[in-house]
């Protein structure tokens, strides 16, 4: 017992495999040329990554709590549709954003409530809300794109602060907020605890179910903000535009070394996962490889990273 | 005045009286030992104290005032802290976070967690136990003993006035246990009230100022230090009546044992088995007794090939074994696990499907399932095992616990097994069915099978077995022949430190 506790700390534990593999993808993309390293493409990368980063941040917390959110893409589409309809109806940007946040929050609370209070499996719950959100978006728009939003929102999207595009700043701010939440607040500690040992949290006198709902609610709110970027990018809203985006978000989280079990996760890993997926898709675009093959390549990437991470976990010597 | 007093507390669950009219005083500056066999109500008592259960009847007085402990948060506010036996650590949160879970110190203005202060105070909590673990370490990288010490540090850091410890030394080495005892003596001197549950007689006698014995949910006696000897305490735990009236089954027939079926020499495993020798012969029922966590299940799992063996040898029917459960099972060995619902049965399938699951190739060697012979075969088995209701199509999930167990036994019976290892075969089964299960087991050995019976019910071992081994902390500490088998002898071996 008095031997020095040479324990692995949070900081010193091994990096997930995404670090070398992500680097490999980036270097490969640069070397492959086709204008990948051009200034214009770099700016483009930032814009492409921003919405994915926003979805992947709360998704990390949800997966760490042994949950899943399949509805993220559909809820984002619905938020975007609601925002666009408000703008098209002559309301201001603030009112439109508030409506979008409201829709996102409502879905987040519904997801969290069903998972936490009724104990339903997150996969099934969010599959259900995915259908509801997608259906609602189609009903509201009758399946058509919503346009005629006025210049405000696209101007916002094209704005820069200190030479950095505003969408990139909003996405980075989401990262910063999520980082502070996860590592510097009670909420964050309880995310680890809900995934790792929910009973311990209850026995510590904490209302675990409320915090569990809050995790999903945060996801809904971030979708509400992300709708700003999605709508601004096209200066229109389409009811199914963001469907499938949850796939990339979940992929980024998993690539980043977050586990579906026991509350094992790290936010920086997800950021690297987002970067890797974005670079990969962008480079394959530049090489003229079609979108369906891009999905295949992301799938292969996930399996490779997971296999390496899981093999390293198995081989690691057992604790003292 | 006691810091905390329970007055006539009762708690029932459907079919079970967990606590009945239990009164208990916890005084400041006193270590109060709680003794009792498995199922005596110790855990329920803790849960009532901590607000995990609410008592059906009775009152709790905190410093003389009537209180209602509805949830753990209420208990915490009254200065009650519990060191749980099941670990309550979060695997991927660092030790400082774990120690302060639910009461993280926060910055006055920003309300963010004050990491510097939290790590400083966690350091102090660990230092007070003489632990040099890094406060940034993750529990997932610590072994069981270290996790237990962190658990203790966590409870101590709450500055509890009333501290409950549920077998805190079960996972500790002697040195760690000594460090803990030093802390307990210090806390006692500081006026803390300690409720301490232990199965180790040495701790009870050395540390306890007062001892309460529970049996079947009732308080048998409360005594001051020195008022009862170890043997008297054991007699109180067992109960005088248990010898005759408590028997659920009386073995009818004892035969001469035949050839050796299982021979274990110097068995060690990573799961804690430490040099076990034992022999089971055809035609005998051999008990494996001991307290929960003594390593009994681990022995059975290692024999079955489910856990790797680090040293020693296992011989089945005279020949050494290699390989996993499939290889062992193919030699005619059955392990009937404790949690039969998860490991022994397909709950959503019929009685018939479950009965035939392990012998399909034997019944239908050409791989072609035929419904009519299967049904006939199932009916014959149901009759032999006396499964009720005797309908082959009935889902296994709707059978009673006793009948489910019969189906599990029957499954291995038709597979032609000759060595049966039962792990707590009567857990959760009503008394009538227990007798039928033992009748089945006796029938097995009469037909020449060998049986290893793991049971925490001392009376089962006494009344069913030809002889029994007793385990403590991964070792066999004694073997009792038929004429020495008594509950007192079993408990004495299981609890006494050597």
C-alpha cells in the first residue's frame, strides 16, 4: 500500500488512436494536393466543420452518460425550418432564434425525460423523436424549402470577427462552453457519474434524474443555435437537410475515444474526430470521390480506430 | 443521549420480513458492531438509516428529535455517512471528484468547481488514512483494495458524526485494515458514533464497544464488550432452534462414495482463489461453505473453465482438464449458477425448449429437430422432475423460482452430466420447493453423480451434505466430516481469524 501510487491520472492516460490517425489523414490530404491547402479551402473547412462540431459537443456528453441521440439531425432540420418560417413571416432574428431554441429545448427535454424518468432505452426514444421531428418539419413546409428570409441571416453567416468567420466563432464558443460545463461544473462531474455509476450519484444525495434530463436538454439548445448556421448557409431551410448529420456527430464522438460504457470520454477527442471527418470528406470531395463512398471511408475509419483502441485496452496490464 | 436511535423499526417486502421491531442506539464515541448471518437484515437496516429504504413502522430519533429520513440527502444533512460494500465510485472521475461527489467545493462568484481547493482537501482526506494516491488518479486504474480505501476516505471527508461501515475490511489486506482500525479508534476518541458490520470475529471482539446480533430480521441481543464470547455470539447468530426445526430437508440415504469425480490441487486464480485442495467423489454431496466473498463461486467457475487458473491442477474423472466451459461441459460437468434467470434459462422460451437445450444433438444426432419425440421426451422429464405446471409449452419466465431451478437441473440431467456444481441452488425459492430441489439432488447422487453444493444457508449444508469444506478469503480453512457438521462449527471456521 505504501508503494508509490504510480497511478494513471486523467492527464497521463494514453491518447486515443484518433491522434495519429487524424494526423495521418490531414497530412495525406495536404500531400494529395488538389488545392487542399489553399487559403480558400481552409476557410471552407472551418465552415464545414462548424455545424458538425456543434452537434458533436453535446453528443459527447450524451454518449458519456451511456445514452445516444439519433434525433439530433432531424431536430436541427426542424429548428431550421421553424427559424426560417419565422423570418419569412417578417419576425426579427431574435424572435426566430428564440423559437428555434424553444423547439430544440422541447425535444431535448422530451428525450431526456423519457430516458431518465421512464428508463426507456435512448436508442428507441431518440429514434421516435427523430420521426416526430422529421415529420413535423415536413408537415410545416409541405415538403418544400422555405425561402425569402431577407438578407439578415445570410449576412450574419457571412460576417467576420477579426478575420474569422462568425460561424466558426460560434462553433468554437460552443466547444468552450461545453468544455467549461464538462470539466469545471457540477453538471460535468455528474455526466461522468451518470454514465459511470448512477447509483453512486443517487447515494451522494444528488437528484440524478434531473441532471440526466439536463444533458439532453443541452443538446436540444445547441441544435437550436446550430440552426442559425444551417439556415444562414443556404439562406433557406429545407425540412430534411440535416438528416444524417447525427451519423457524423456520433462518428466523431466515437472516433475521439469516447466509450458507450461507464462514462469514459473526452471532449478534445471529439474535436479531433470532427476535424478528421471534415478533412476526410473535404479531401475526397476535392479528389472527386462521390459522397456515398465518403460514408464508406468514414465507416472504415471508425472500425480501424475502434479496433486499435479496444486492443490497447485489452492488452493493458491489470491494475494493482 | 444516543446520537441516533432506532425504535421498533420494521420493513417488509412482498413475501419477506426484512426487519421486525428492531431497536438500536448509536452513541457518540462508541463502536457498535452489528452481527448476523446472510439475510439477517443488516443491509436493510443500513438502507433504512441512509434513506434508501423507508421503514414501514417505527421511528428514528436524531439527537433526541424525531426525524424522517426520506432520501440519502436527508441522511447526509444529519451527518450520517455510509461506507458501502458495493463500490460507489465513478470509474472515470478522478479521486478528488469522487471523494467530493455531490458536494464539490465551488468558487464563491463563478460557481465553478474550485479544483485547487477540492484537490487540496482530497489530499488531506487521503493523507489522514496514510494513502499516497494521486488525487488525479482514476478509480478504474485502482485495484479493489485501493478503491475500498478511497471509499473510506470519501466517507471520512464528510466529517460525519455517524459513520456506518458495511464490511469495510472484506477487500483489504491486514496492513490496510490496521490503518483503518487506527482511524476508527481516532474517530471514536473524537466522539463519532460508528456502526460497524463485520463477519470477522477478531474485529468484533477487539474493536466493538457494543454488539448487536440480528437474526431473521429481529434483534436477538445487544451486549457490551466482554459480555459474550465468540462462541456465544455465534450461537446467537445461528439460533438454538435452527438445528432441528429449521431444516428444510433431511437427507434420507447416505451411500458409500465411488470413484473420484473432481480433484482440485493447489488451485489459484486471479479472482482470488488461493491454493484450494478439494475432492468430490461419485455418490456424495460435498458442501462448500463460507461467507459471501470467501471465493466459493470462484472455485466453481475456475473448475468449469470460466475463469483462468494461475496455478494448480484440476482433474475430472481422473484426467486433467484444459480449455474453456465447452470442453469441461463436454466431459459431463454442469455448473448451475446462482443467477439462474440470467445464466441458466432462456426466459422467453418454453419449458420444453429449456429442458432440451443442452441435449439437442444427443436427441437428434442428425441435426433434424422433430417435434413429436421432443414433446414426448419433455413430458417424461417434466414428470420425473415434478415441474408444475407440467405443461411443456409454458414459458420459463412464468414458472416459480423453484420450478425454474428444476428445469435448469433437468437440462443438465438429460445432457448426461456426472458432476454437478450448484451455486446457491435455493436462493429466492420458497421452502416447499427447496425440499423438492434437494430431493432431486439426492436422487442425482443415488444414481452415481457427484455433487458440489455451494450454499450460504448453513442448515442446508448440515442437513444435505456428506461432508463440507469451509472457505475463508480464498482458502479452504477446514473440512468437516458428516458427524462434525453443525452450524456452529461451520460458522466458527468461516468467521475466526487464524
